[in-house]
């Protein structure tokens, strides 16, 4: 079964990490034999992708590429177009997680359905951002045509910049987000990162700027947590924020 094959793949990885290469090779071979018995093509593709990722993590690149090639061959046999699309998305995601960027782009480029291709590009962009490959991430996001999905990808990129303490870049990216709840999520992460880095002056500017641009009660609620970083060092501000928010809430209610 698929679960058995995944378990064998991970056992092989553990053996490889322990430098027990002969045993790891034997276990991985057994995993491939189990995968060959899976009747569902999509399920077989997913498990092959996972095995390839494990092999890549163990630096067994030749074997990983062979397994991924096998996954592509299985996908080519899927007659249902949606099933084939989902299989390609899954393979693209696994390749991105394994940091095989060019191969991931190649697989994603073969997805015919534009929405699902966009979803796969978002996942690739997120994986690139997590490894701080900033310029490549921006290029990928720039190709996303679906506005809400692009906003989500930009939000993830802004959060990654914040976590990497590249605050100016984070602010620039967040300012480009055109979907309010995605922008608010990135701003909350940025506010937390600034507080953790004791960048209180910059945090104060961030709070001041974005609170000035609040237009609705919901936006005010979404953006209130940006300022929570001040409360740890100035607890009395928590009461002041509560009072101020109550006033703003009453004002916005009319």
C-alpha cells in the first residue's frame, strides 16, 4: 500500500543518515516493489514523488531522478484530464520541497489547466521563499495571473522577508498586496518579527501608518494585532489599546 511504501522510504532515509547505505538501498528497493503494486495511478504518482524526495534528501540524486521520471511516465498514462492535472501538481509540489527548482518548473509548465498551474506556482513560490531565494520567488509570483492567489503568494513572501529580518523588503512586498486579509496576515507577522528584534521605533511607524489607512471596522480588527508587540515591554499599553479600539469601534459603527 501507499502507507507501507512511504514508511519504507522514511526508514531508508533513517538508515542512510546512520550511514547504513547497504540496508537503506535494500529498503528503498522494497519500497519501489510495493509502489509497483498500487493500482491507482494518482496514488502511485504521489508515493513515487515522496520516495524521490526522500532519495534526494539522502543525496541519492541519480536514484531520485529515476523515480521522478517513473512518476512522470505513470502520469502520462492517466486518461482523466483532471486526474492528470492533480498528479502533476502533486509531483511539482514534491519537487519544490526537494529544492529541485528547475525540474519543478518544468513539471508545472506542463499543467494545462491555468488555475491548477497557478496553485502549483504558488506552492513553488512559497518553497523558494522559505529558502530565501528572493529574486526567483518574485519572478514566479509575477507570473501568477489569479489576483487572490497572487495576493496569497505575496503575503507568504512578505512573511518570509519578515522572518529573515529583511524588514524594508517585507514592507515593500506587503504594500503591493491588494487583498486586505492577506495583507493583514503579513502585517501581523511583520509586527511580531519587529517586536522580537526590538525594532520598536520601526514597529511604531508601521502601526501608525497602517492604522491611519483603516477604512472599515473589520480592517481595524484585523490590524489591531500589529501593535501587540508593544504590550510585552509596556503592559499598560494593552489597556490603552483596548480603550482606543472601543472608541474607534464606536466611531466606525456610526
